[in-house]
């Protein structure tokens, strides 16, 4: 049977044909060399069966990459690592704020901003030069759940209430001039259509094209701490509870590893991996 004849099941439950090309591209993004990629593709291809889940394919490829070189596996698991920022949406909000901070913005989390009708708690406020951005984050802890049109509809109503309050004031002060909706999953077509029409900036896992979350993270080396294949889940949760959401932040706050009782030898391995990831 040809590879393209295998039906695979996505996390949403949708049935699609297996694509060797897509798997190859996802492995390339990890930084693995062509020899390693073809080796992994050969093994995964031989283990395919009708109705295999994308999760099973991912797990197998991840395990093989981890054996080759842990840093490749860390990059490969980026999407899953962002899901691991849950179960609440708060670590994701801090992650988005941290990405913007390292992109040159002054950021505030959970700020109360007055609207014409009511006050609003805004997930992230980002300011750089004359840009004043109001950002709402929509985190999904499960794969296969996309942001539908109700999300930008709701967020736009809140954003417009804030903008109207500032427009009605006589005092000259900095006014929010851009509303963002950020999600760790994907937007439906109607969500993109409405968001674009309403003037919102939409940012998801793969939208806008070539400038989505995954592209920004890879380009800037701003990986969430959850990508690490060397830290335990308990250690990751401890670091998240201390507002360490990026690997880059751990480089500056190494003392947290001492607090966790991590040995010098293991600490060296963890930091070496993180420095490669962060391009430092």
C-alpha cells in the first residue's frame, strides 16, 4: 500500500490522508539534518496502519528525535509544549507577554482599563513608541479545538468599549490603537473573516502566514520552558509558578535550579540545551 493511501485521524477527529511531505517539513523545522530525517521517516513509514492517530505518529517521531539529539526533540514538540502551559490560561498570557517583552514592548498583565460602559480586565497591554496594544488571549488546553467567530466578536465589543471611552475624553492621553486576539490553536475561516473586517489583529499558531506564533518563536528563539526534554513536569510547574515561562528567562535565573536541588552535572546539561535553543 502506498503511504498516501493511509488514513490518519487528527486530534479533531477528522480523517485525512497521511502526508510524508508534511511530516518531513515538521522534522526539518526541528533543525535535524537530512540523514536523521530520512532515517526517522523510514521507521515511521514502516509502522503506519489504517486509522493511526496523528498523536501516535508525533510520539514516535518525537521519541526517535530525542534519541538522536534532545534539542531537536525540544523544537519538534513546540506545539505540544504550548498546550502544556495549561491547564489555566494564565501561563499562556505570561508567555505572550514575555514574547512581546523580548520584542521590545513594555508589557503589563491583567490591567484594568476603563470602557465607556464598564471597566475591563485586559490580559496583556503592550506599548512601544506610539503603539498601544490591547491583547486578549484565548488558550485551549486540548488539541482540535479552534477559535470560532464568537471569540473575535466578543473581544471586539470589549475593545470598542475601551476605545469609545478614550475618544470621548477631552484630555490628551495615549489611546489604545490596536486590538489583538491571540490563541495557541487556530482560527476558523469565519473568525479570520470577521476579525480582519473589524480591524482586529489575529495571531494564532500558524496565522498570519509566516508570522504566526510558531514562526515568531523560532525566529526569536523564545521557546516556552515546557519544550525542555530534560526538565521533569514537576520542575516545569515550579518554574511556571515563579513566572519563568521562557527558556531564555531561566538562563538569567539559574538559582531556581539550585532551589529545586538539580545537580551541577544535570544543571549544565539543561542550560546547554536551553542556550542552543535560544541561539545564545
